[in-house]
C-alpha cells in the first residue's frame, strides 16, 4: 500500500482500548504507583522500552501511545516525550555530549539553545562554536575530532534562514559527527528530517510539541525521535536521570490535536505565504523573510529538501527610516495579533526583535527593525485588513 497522508495515519494509528470499550479516543491513564503482582514480579527487571510499566514517571499507556504516534509522524523508530521543547533541546545536548566535547550550533538558533550552549554546557566542560547555516563548506572546515554534535534548525528562529541541510548533514556524516535537528518548524510535515535525500538524514529530530502538535497554545511538551537504538538508549538514560514527567491530561490534549495537525499546518502555511507576499509589496517594508519566497536567505536550500510545506512564520524588516518606537507602535496598533512568544496556536502573534543584539547573520539581512509574525487560524482577509490599518498608521506617523 502506498504511504498514507499524515492525517490518515494519525486517525487510524493502532490503539487497543480495554476489552468491551470499543471507542477510538485514547484513554487517559494516570498513576505514580504501578502495582506489582508480588515480590517476585517486583524483582523482575522491566526495561524502559516504551512498552513495560514500572512507575508513572517512566510512561503510561497514554504517553506510550502519543510517543508511538510522534515516531510515526517523523518516520522514526523511537520517541522520548519531555515536558517542553526546551527540555527536549537540553536532553539532546546533555545526553550526547561529554566533558571535552564540542558542539556546533547555528548562528540563528532558537535563543534558549544558544543560551544552553553558552551558559550550562560549559559547566560540564563542553565547548561550543556558532556556525553560518548557509555555509556548509565553512561548517565542514570547523569539524574537528572534538566535535561530537552539530545542531541544525530549519528554518532558523526569527530570521528564518533555511540552512544548507543537505551540505551540512553530508559533511557531518563524512566525519562521523552526530546531527540533531530542531524540527519544530517542519513538524514532520514540511520535510522528512530522517530522509532529507536518499540515504541522508539527521540522527536526532526534536520538536517543541508545544507548537503544531498541540495546536491549542495550551500545552508545553517536547519530543526527541531517533531511528538508531543505541542512540535512543543514550538519550533514554539521560531522560531517566533528568526525571522528566508529563501530565497525562496534557498528553491527551496533544493526542486530540494530532488528527487535525496536517489540516492546520497546511491552512496556516497558506495564510502565511499569502500575507508574506502581500507584505513584500508594501512601501514600508525593506525585506520579508520566509523560506518559500525567492530571495529569502536559504530559499534554494528549502527548494532542495521541502515537500512544499512551510510553517506559519514570517519576519518583516522595516525600512531603516522607521524607528524602533514607530515599529513598536505599529505592533501595538494591530488588533488581531497578540504580542507574545510561541507560535502555531489558533491566535496570530507579532513580536518586534532588536537584531542589533543578535548574532543571526545580520550581514545577509537589510538593516532595520524586525518583527516576527506567527499566523494563526483566523480568516486571512481579516488579518490582511488588520495589517493594512496598522501599516497606514505607521506610514502616516513617519
Ligand atoms: C524553534 C523552537 N524550538 C524550541 C522551542 C522551545 O519550546 P518550548 O516553548 O516548548 O520550551 C521553541 C519555543 O518557542 C522554538 O521556537
């Protein structure tokens, strides 16, 4: 049978309800204590294999079902669930790095991943360097025997450059260096992180399930997927040390949201591209950053790997004649866009960033104040009208 669409897979994913309860929604099982039959049973080893039950912290029928569905989404063999996207980032770096190792992190990486490399990892004797994700040859030249992990993020946070994923992953494979991708933007839908090209994929794909998988802006959760068992076991070991647990009601919310994941992803993608193109034509705008737009940094790499999908984010660099205060006032004038972090929920969001304090490839971007938009599920014409009214206030005040 040909490969089924994500929505079909998620709705028909195998699940066995308790005998006599023939219903499709997954049950919510909660417990800290899991009872053993007797002391002999207690003394029998139960592995952390995603099937056995030993203690609520290690997994429940509900969380094992979600882990299996996320693994299917990513075409992975193994999936560990954690209480946030940041917890997933931390699990990967702490699980795969040891004192004396070096990690390479893209310049435009999610801010908390940068902060982890700069602040926490040095306490464990782990060093880091930042690399330009558009320059695979430059990255290849940085790899040394100390380099044990290379992070990728496609597309990068805020400035949304799409990295040369094929070049970077190929260079790492050649040198035997592990690769981990923050795959929150792609969410298992824009491209397959484990099969970027025939025989070429990352070793670890992590997601902030907080974003698309949850979809409701009401859950924090993360996932770490692998195909290789030995790698999964290293991560599983660290997962146990960190004591990562999940609220089963949150797990249920994500299970409920998965059947609509693909529909939401495609709808938000369409809205985002329509508004990004519309913004490009506005006189107040110097540059619109979105990997599907020709001229956006990394567009050619997005074309190489993508199954034509893109997430709900674009950023706008306003012309330098607009001051930071004026751009802030533009954001304040928006009526349908909330001001706040995160993305992929039902409500659209807008956040201005001060790029002078960022190291994210400023040389390849137009100078000016940047605003990142995260498009929600509102009607596209309503969002465009709102942007238009706030832009007319901006140009009137310039
Ligand atoms: C790309 C990316 N990765 C990871 C995270 C962290 O996710 P969480 O908020 O669940 O910790 C975020 C959050 O904004 C993100 O944008």
